[in-house]
C-alpha cells in the first residue's frame, strides 16, 4: 500500500518555484493537494476552467504516487490517450504508459504468448507479428497488466458485449473466463476441448485460461469473495458481464490512485464509466480518487451530486446521505442567482445572496478545487482594463441577408407552418427542425420524392412538406452556410485561422467544399498562387457551380472545363519549377544524407533526378512539405525543405519512437496518402470518420500560422475535447447551436488555453504601444432569426448564464461594465462580488 505521507512530500517538492513543468497556479493547486492528503482526505474534484492545465496537475499526483511505490489508473476518453502520454513524459521522460485499454479483446490479448497459435506457417507468424506490433505500439503490456505502474482505461471499456441468442446457449471464447476462474477457485481445472472452438479462437482461449489462473490466484491469496455461480452459457449478457467485471479488475491489478478524466461524462449507475469505477478499478484499502473536469455541472445544479458521488466512491447509489444534504445549498444558490439577475438589487437581496453563497461554498469546498481566469493575472488585468477578453457576437441570418431568395423564404415559411401542425408524421418534425440547421430535411429523399401537390382530404401537412422540398445541391445555397462563408473569409483575408464547430455532417461538408471552391476561383483570378490539384474532383463540382455565381470571384467563361484547363496548366508549371528546384539542391541533399538519417530518408523519397515529370509520391511529398510553409511565399530552398521534413517526422512519431523505422515509414506513407490527388486543404473537416493519425496531423497543421488549413470544421463530438487548437487561432464559429452550455465551454476551450494565439497577440499589442483595438477571442454563433434555431440559442444562453454563475462567478455580468453612481447600490454590488464563491487554492486567494 502506498505511503500517502511520501506522496504529499513529493507533491510539496513539485510545488516549489523551481518546478519548470508547473506555473504559479498549478503549483498552488499541487500544494493544496498535498495539504488535503496530509489531512486524510482521499477524494477531490479538480474542476479548473478549460485550458488552465488540469491534466498537468493530475500527472504531478500520478508521478508522486508512482515515486512512492503506488499504482495509478487513468479512466479517460480513449482519444485523449496520446495527450496524457505527452504530459506523463514531462515528469518522467522514461514513461512507457500504454495507450488506453479499450475492449475485452485487448484485455485478453494482454495475456497472450507468441506461441499460443500452434498452426505454424504464415498464420502462426502473422499472429506473432500482430502481438509484437501491438506491444511496440504500446497497446499491450510486455509483462502483464498488473505490472504496469500507470494504466489508462477507456471510458467505454465496460461497454463490452457478450451476445446471446434466444433459446440457445451462448458459446465461444468470450464466455470462457468465468467457468475457468470458477473451476480453479473450486480446486479443479476446466478441460480445454479443441473441438468446441474454431482454430482462430484457440489463442484467445489459451490467453483466457492464463488470465483465469492469475485471477484465481489473487482471489485465493487475498481471500476475496466472488459470485462465480451460474452456467455461463445460459446467463444473460448483462448478468455475465456483471460477474466478470470484478474478475477483470483483479486481472488488471490493485490501484492506489484512480484519476477520472472528464468526470462529468456518462452519469448514471448503468453507464460504462460507472461500471468501471468500482468493479474494474480494484482499489487498495486506502485509495485516492481524483476527478478531472472543467464542467462538473452542465444542465442542472443536481449534477454536482452525480459528479461528486463518482469522485467520492459512492457512485453505486449507496451512502449518499451526506452528498444529498448538499442539494439544498446548491439549489438555493442557483435560485438566488436567478433573482439577482432579474430583480432590483437591495439590502435584503444582497444579504440573501451572501448567505446562499456561503452555504454553497461551504458545501462544495471540501471536495472541489477550481481555478478559473479570475485567478490568472493576464486575464484578470485585461478584464479590469478592457472588459471581457471573449466576445460573443451572434451572426444573425435574416431575410435581408445573403442567400435569402424566394425559394429559401418559402422553405423557412413552410418550416414555421409545420411547427403548428401535429407532429405524428416524423417527416413533419424533421422538416421543421432541420431547415434552419441545413441537414438532410427531405431534399429528394425516397420517402418524400413523390409527395403529391395536394391531397383529396386536404392534408395541409403534405402541402407544407412539398413546399419545404428541394434538391441535394440546394444545400450549397443555404443562407446560414453562405453567411458563414462570408464571415470566415473575412477572418481568413486578415490571415486569421477559424475553428468551426458543427453537429451535422451534410452542412459541414457543404461548408468545407464551398470554402475550397471559392478559394480555387480566388487563386485563379489572382493568377499568382498555387492550388494543390490539377483538376476538380467530382464531389466539389456542385459547390463550384454555386461559387461561380459570385461575380467578385470572376469565374472563367468556359465553366468547369475552363477551370480544369487552368488548374492543369498551373499544376504543370508548379511541377516544372519544383523539379528545377530539386535539381539545384540535389547535391546538397546527397551530401547531408551521409551523416543525417532524416536527410537520407528525404533523398530516398525524392527519388533519382531525371527529365521526366515528378512522380505521384514525390509530388505528394513536396505538396506536404510546402503546405507547412506560407503558400504565398517564394519557392522553398533546400534547407527549408529539409527543416520542414524534420518537423513533419517529429509530429508523426513520438520522441521515444524515432528509432522505429517501420513505424516511421508506415505513418509517413499514411500521411502522404492524404496529399495524393487531394482537392485542396484551405478548409478541412474533422468528423468521427477521420482517422486518429489524421486528427493529430490536422491539429499540428492548424496550430502553425503560416500553413493550411486556414479553416478547420470539426464535428462537435470529435473536436470539443482533447484537441489543442489554440496556437494560431482565436476565432470560433458555432455553425449549429448546442443545448448543453458545458459543450460550448469545451468548444471555446480549444482556442482559449495557455500559450494561445490570443495571449501571443496581446503581448505583441502591448509591446507595440496599444495602437489598435485590443485583441480578443471571438465566438460567432450562426443563428437563423425567427426559426427554431433562434429558440435553441435563447435557451442555450439562459443555461450558459446559470453555468457561469456556478463555475465562473459571473453572477452580475454587468457589474464592471455598468458602474452605479449611487453609493448604497455600489456597496451592494461590491458585497455581491466579494461573496461570490471561489474554490481556488488558498495561496491564490479567494
């Protein structure tokens, strides 16, 4: 069992000013962690605002536990694994923590041996090669799960499935763990019947038996109580899973520290995350639980209880009396804040707020530690002098705006009419909700294609559905998309990158393609800039047809055919210039290749010099390297090419993988495939179908000011967490409104972080004499006026106000911008501000 006194001592060392890995606020949090551990507290919710460095504080605790001989589990969304690995290496350069454990298959694979597959030949060799690859990629352990000092486990790990068929027993290797453990604990062994399994299942069956032996040994040695009764073949999927989750926990080993990242997610006793905390994460006799989230509460104040129950180890629904006692204090504070923002401020209301705020703070402070921008001098000083550094300005799409022709006016009117109709027909609900959002609202779908013009029974619903119809290509003329294009291009023209969040794929694709199509025409018009393609691909032609209607872009008279001819000539000229450039620098590359591994690889990839055109691989490589520099700059020199190539390699693999030539080559090939025949990359889209490696490369490219993409359009579920997109961007466009303000805070947090573009621009602005307007982070929601989309945004703003009152202290948003002349009222405002709860470490002040 870990010595928590040693952990506290180590944390105190990290809190010293000499610790380069932590800033002042993080050191204060680490010091407070040490004090709470010494006081015997074993649970805490680290709820710092997005971008304040919560992960690094958690990693300091993890490393302190490791130094004291303990083990830690990090329960997290699987996509954040790489980010955590990087943070862990800051405190321990030799850290080899595995990528998150995602599935039951991977758990069993952790017990496999190279010789489990005895079929021989190519199949046996492939089995061994797959195991070696997964261990090299740090997906599987070298010496078993329990030997890992730090283990990452995906939030969705406990969502494993053990399917069964009605009236038939469930078989297969996935149901073998329970009977193996039951037999071993009972003092016997379960025979392995080869005829019961396919050849391909035998390695997993053997690994399952090996896991069962380890688990049974732990049960016997620790005298653990387990419910192993029942015939596994006839148990329901849920019953079987309920019995083996604790067994899996024993197989993973005992943990002294459980860190739950995004601790607010998947609330509820039946969620995968709740099933992990307890059964799967086998805790020592004196464990510590640390919850990490920027949004412990999102939609209602009771979510504080759900999140804290998870962190304090009472997520099973038992022993929650003390937590439930907080409900009155939490709801009382929320109610008084609503009154404060609605009523005239007076002495009685001020006193009521002071009392409710004190109760709220006293209830949560033992469990919660939170820093926000109020506790960072750069932000607080700016706000005191210039107002809020974040500006939220609606982009209102109204009938007077871009793209509102008669067809779209008809559709929006039809959507409003449908909102007054009965909602029994699913087409009615979809049409009225989706017109404003721009996702598939029945444009020539199978079920709507033959809608009659009118019905004998006078069905008004069908009339309005008919009025809302259009074609697939009409999406490119959607008024909200056209307004968003205009806004984005205004920022891009000033050299600013734009991050766009959307929920629905169809309008996101349309926006991406329309931005690229317009950029193609712009570059052809200016006749000076390269576009990385020799022809238009079929999928962008509908967007191009719409783009060509803009007279400012001066489309060629010959339409698509003329554009393809111009692109081909441009690309041929580019090839010739790059070939000439390569010939000039070939000797330099050859000289460097003798002692520089990266230069040799670059020389090999560029291939031999001859009089032919660049081959596809060389062209893709040059496109990729040039994309890392300003596309408007002069042709790249030899040193620039080599430096860009080295930079690319460093992004493709981690520092500990530089000597793995096979990994490097495969990732490079994958990266370059994205540049082979691509339509362009002025705007790029990131959705659930985007490969993890592509997401990582897109993130790195977006964070360079001089390289494309200038616009990144991210699906909300993919881009709102875990991605740092702040180094070159301070503008966020919300294409589709959310209902949950916590999601919006996470989205804005992608650019509102430490070392952000905004902080860099602020430093430059101050150094240059503050001549222009102070820089700010711009949040631009796209709202279709008067539609259901408008209602959505109004609801979100109300919820957002409640969230910020609880988490950011924004109980009187106009306090600083609208000072009051009356002395008495000014005193009430001062008292409200002073009483506003803060959960910051004591060393930062309250």
